C-alpha cells in the first residue's frame, strides 16, 4: 500500500520532469511552425474554391498536397475553422493519439510489474515527447501519430475486453483507413495476411478500397489524376538526399549520385522485406503481437522511398519492446538499460541535421543517416519473447483471447508494489 510520502514524492518527480520537458521543447531549435498543417489547410481551401487539389502549392515554397484524395476528404472540416483553431484541433488529436498509444503499450507492463500506473505513464509521456519524430509530428502539424493509433486499434480489438464478436468484426478497419489516408501503412495489411488473420486482412482491404472509392465519388477527376499521374511524380515529394529522409533510399542517395540508386534501393528493400517476414513469423509463433506490430512499423520506415524524420513515430513501439526486454533481463541489465538510454538520447538529439546531404564521408553515413541505422538495428534486434498470455496474432472473432502485455520505457519504473486493481485507472510534406 502506498504511503502519502511516496505519492507526494512521485508527484514532485513527475512535475519536475514535465517542467523540464516543457522547457526543453520551448527552447530546442527546429520549431516547424505547423508547416504541413499549413499545406493541408491551404490545399483543402484551394480544392473547395477551384475543384483542383494537386495544383495547390504553398506560397513561397515548392510543396503541395501529396496524399490520396480520401485524405483530403477527411481534412475538409478544416474549411469550417480558422487557422489557429485548426492547428489547435490537430495538436489535440495528436495528443489524444499519443496518450492512447502509451496506454496500450506502457500501461500493460506497469500492471504486470506492479508499478504505479499513472507515474509510469507520465514519465513515459515525457520521454516520448522529447524524441525528434514526435516533436516534428507536432511541430509540422503532421498526421503520423493518428495513423499509428488507427493501426494499433486493430491490435487492441483482440484484447480480452473486446471478445464480443461485434467488436472483433471491426478488426482491420483502422488499418484500412490508415492505408487509404497514406499509402505506407498498407504494409500492415500484408502483416495481417502473413500472420493468418484472414478476416482482419479482408476487412482492412475492403475498408481501404471503400475509402478510396469515397475519394472517387467525391472527386472523380482529382482521384483519376492522383492515381494515374500525381502518385508517380516523385519530384513533388522532395529530394531523396534530404537529411530528413531517413529511409534506405535516403541513405543510398546521400552516398553519391554516381551509384545506381534505384537498383541498390530495390535490392536493399527486398533484403529488408525478407528479414521482416522471417522475424514477423517468429513473433507470430511466439504470440508476441507488440513485437510483431513493431517490426512492421520499422519495415514501413525502411522500405518507403521517403521517410521523413516525423514518420519515425512508427519506431516508438519497438523502443518500448526493447526497454521492456532490458528490464526483464536478470543479467547484464545495466548494459541493456544503457543502450535504451543511448537510443533515447540519439533519437531526441536531432543529430541528422548536423551534416549536409552532399557530404560523402563517414560522418554523413553514420551521423547524417543515424536514424536509418537505428531503424535497421531495431529490425534485426527487437526482442521476441514467448507470450502465452497475449492474444494470438492469428486471432479471429469467436476465439478466446487474453489481455496483451506490452512494455515500458526503462525510466518509468517506480518502486515495486502490489498491483493496483484494474478498475483504477521546413521539411517536405509527406
């Protein structure tokens, strides 16, 4: 049972962490001024006024709207809001998505280990907010965290509280919507197929096609143009060698224009896909669904031709898995926790901006592509552990399921105690 002094100490520590985090976020360089939100806002207004969506270019820049038409349909309510209210709504939605992701990944381990749940959640939120991908997602006004939350809704639908068949029938809807808004999450539909979740894969595919059909219904000519021309115009997206592009393609582009970049990228992407399929099957066999979803998010970042730094929020679940495994190691725990802290430091540093995209030296390879190398390392090293108490990855409606376990950043640990009752509780646009 907690004493009043323990609770007071935790409140004081958490308040200090929140204050320190807020100060760092206020003074750290790299505030983006909601640049991408400005593109969304201008594009939907231009579309409503002229009927043309992909002709819009934000004044003073070369950047326009690059998402499928269904994404623009989802953003149409921005026309009803002024600029500042639109930004406020976007920030609030991303904050809600972040809170859900932390609850789904951090809270289970806090319960399993008997930690103070609100304390663990608060410390993990501070660490999450400091990472470069999360900072950029908020500062650009991006939609990445919303897409991660949509995909993870499907994972949560297999938990025990959703054993009602009507809820399980919805598994796949979130993934389908995410894929229709932005194409990269479509790899999670392949994830569902490879792990034997046929019904969820069919639902995700049907949802993605239906949402795309909505785009055709609302704007047939705009949709035709996107799928036949705009989608294939890579010049609209940005320079592959840009330091913000932390994909395999970006790393290869920074190595030198004399290299056969497209051939190397295809070969590297195929190698990543092969490793991903192998490790995904292992995670599915071990019933480690958080590791499975983490691996797919990592693969999305690596194989996409463009992976801006803010896209790397897909890495966050993998960091949680790694920290959870480090905390569970009786031997060499100190070394593993030091590795977790190092990754936290590197991903919070923004170090990739210290190099130029035309540098052809070891510094550019290691420093300018540091996030790419970290992502590759996570693909190879994300721990996979047998979890018989998790819902099986091949879970289908009508089968029983147990609550999922997840992971907690290493710094969120509090003194061990008895578990509480469960009832308590500018870069390019892309």
